């Protein structure tokens, strides 16, 4: 649409807008009559986006204007007084009017006036706050973010009323405009970090975003890795803890997940439960998670290595037991491991996609029935079923879902290396993973930073969760090195 000014006559305004919006059947044109001034008004809005209660109140106020009012105030003054609480700005061209209409706003035009009024009568369609579905805790807050950016920011403000909490908002996208908020504590977040975050965000500002996951992939340091370099969460308490550590939080309108940067591997393995329970229990659970990661990635590979290449490393009785369970299995250990691992991954994916009650039933019953049937049919050994079950259980101990997915994928790499080179391959794969993690960065911060704790204090909250009085009462995550 050309940037042409609005007509003075109301019928010309309506005709011009309808000619440009003739394919949009959900755009509503509603005329009203203001009796005291003998003039007509026109409301234009997209059906289904407006708060009709507020709209009806404005219509009743304008329709109630009497002749006496006309002698006291002009029509322009009357309209402005009735819409002052929802008036955002004025429009003078058809182009800007069309933009505001499709942005969900309501436009009001008055006969004889060349200016239109933009009214914010948008009715937000949001679900209510509830418990996070992906980060449940036994003890602690049960509140999680929703899809409304303003509601989420309000929730953060509710928990943190400090004046140094800065919220910067900007719009993204070429076709679908999305609000993106950058949140940080002034004085805690380093200038170099803020500069780097803003630089990366501005580089992808023209991208249409549907969720914060799309933005995460666009601004991370490298895409050539299975590991997430930005932490995401649905929990306001984790966001506040990250802000207090000097990290930056990024939120996208329409997404209940907030992004926290930079991040390290130890941050991804921490859970709010670690801090809401006694430090002994928190430390114990954290150690369990580290052991679970190793088991998830390498247990199947170690089994393949020992059975196929290095059976002499096993105790004699154990070796005989394993040989007995595999006596009638026609496949080598690698093939039976692949069969079971792929089957478990299929069951897990099916359980996620199906409705909750059905998904749980499919995962449990399917795993038990298929495992038992495979053993009875001599397709896999009973020990292989036990090992795959253990690796499946340990993979669920990772608090960050995307981080757990990375290690689930790496498990297949460890199995391939073990099938080719035995224990040497398993060891080689372990070295490759550690080397890769050591080279990764998150917004130029070392991804493996807390592991290099010689001469630092970060180890106090990396592997263990020591008492708060001993480590200064820090919140989630290790103390991040501040850039100058």
C-alpha cells in the first residue's frame, strides 16, 4: 500500500481500507453514531483479537454524548477524553493504519478528521501460570513461565524489585514481529558480555522467531556440536539466580523458555533441588548426575568392548555368566546393543508424542514386553536388556533436557568406537569428547571452565554443593569470571 494520507470523509476512508483488505475476511468494520455531534465513527479491527468488554464501554461512552456536550468541548476533545486510557498513538496514512490493524490493535476514525486513533484493546490469550512441565522439583517454587513476554517480565519484577534490574525490549522479524527482551543486572553483567549479546542479537534481528529455541541456535558460538551453549529454563527462580551471577537472560514473546548466557557444563547439571535441600543431599545428587552421564554414554560401549575384544579383563565367573546368556544369540554384541538402544529411543519418542496417560503406558508396557520377547526369541541377551535399561534410566537424571539429548546421541558414537577398537576405542572416544568440551565456549566464556579449578573457587559449587555460609551464600551455579 502506498503511503497516502487519510481522507477526511469517513466513507472514503472505509472504501480505501476495504479495497486494500478485500481478501481479509476477518477484518471487521463497525460504524457508530455520536448523536450529540451528528457525526459517525468507524472502528476497524481483526476479529478475535479485541477485548469486547472494553470496546463496548467506549462505544457506549461515545454514543451517550448529548447536545449540551457539543457546546462545551469539540468532537476531537470528546473522543480523546473517552479513549485516553487505551489510546497509543495517532495515524495519518493508510500504510501505518494497516500495520496497526494486523498488529492486533483497534483503529478509530471520525468523520471530518484526517487523523485516526490507535487503541490498545488487545485481549491476551494466555494460559495461567502453573508448575513447569520440564523442570519439576520436590521442594521449591512451583511457578513457571507462560507464553506472554509481558507477564513473564512482570513475574520477574515481582520477585526482584531492585532498581538495577534492566529490561531492554526490541522487535524481531520481517513478516511476524516478535518482542525480544534482554534482562540483566546493571553492575553485575560485564560490559563485554552485554556488548557481545547485543551484537549477536542485532545480526539476526531480521529473522522470524517462533520460539526462543530458534534464537538460541542463531546466537550460540558454534553449531558444530551436540552440546547446548545457552541454558534454557521455565523457572523464574533459576532466572533470578542467573541474573545475580552476572549472566544475561533473553526472553522471546510466545515462548515460556528463557535463555541464560553464558553457561558452563556444571550449570547444566545443577538443579534447584540442590539448593533447596540440605547441602549433603545436594552434593550427593550432583555426584550421582556426573556418574549418570558417564554411565549413559559409555556403559554400552564398555560392555561391547569387554565381550567382543577384551573378555580376559572380566572375572572368570562373570565371563562365564555373560557367555551363558549369549549362547543362543546370533548377533554380535554391537548389533544387539544397536537393536535395543534404537528400540528404547523409539519408545521414548513415542511416549513423548502421545497423550500423557497413553504415553506412559506405551513406554512402560512396550519396554517390558519387547525386552522380554527379544530375550525369549534369542535376539538379544538378558544382560544387554539390563544394560540398556540402566542407560535409559541414567539419561533421565540430567536436569536440562537438551543437554541430556546430546549425551544420548553420543552413546551411539561410543558404541561404534567400541565395536571397532574395543577398550582403546572407548578410551579414544572419551578423550575426543573431553577435548571437544574443552574447546567449546559460551559467549567467549570457557564451556569447561569450572573443571579447571586449580587456584580458583569455582570447584566449591561445581562438583559439590557446600554449605552457603562456607561459600558466601551464592545462588545457582559457579561464580563466573567477570570480563573487564
